[in-house]
C-alpha cells in the first residue's frame, strides 16, 4: 500500500500540502516524499505569500480540483510555512477518490 498525504477524519479528510507561492501558475504537481519521509501533495499558486493570498488561492485550487465548495477546505496548520495542513469537509471516501485521481503520478 502506498503512503498518501491524506488521511480520513470523522468529518472528511486531512491533507498535507507543500505549497510554492508565486509558482507561475495554479496547479497540482502530484505527490512527493519529503526528506523526512512524510508524503505531501505538491501544489503551486500564482499568488504571493502575503496577507494570506497564497493560502486562500491554495484552498480554492484544492476545492476546484476535487469538486467541493471552497468553504469546505480550511487551512488548519502551516499558515506561514511551505508545508500546510488542510481539513476538507465532506464524504471521506469520495474525497479520497478525487485526491487519488489528482495525486496520481503523471
């Protein structure tokens, strides 16, 4: 079984993301392992990392990619760090299935 950067929670899923702000485009670049062995979903946004703009853009990007309203995606840790933790509300199985599609190696 592959290690994934998301885990089911009682009200949805928790997702670990490595964000690149000012990345030239908004997009998801798949799953990678950090040097400490933790898996992350790599994402980039055009927004600058000031006043939470990049964090907001990340939440919108993830919501659009997995087909949920932006209000269902919340930043719960890592507001000023590259590694962020998101909580996504909804049906855990459906959310994981959507993440499996976008997180698959290209």
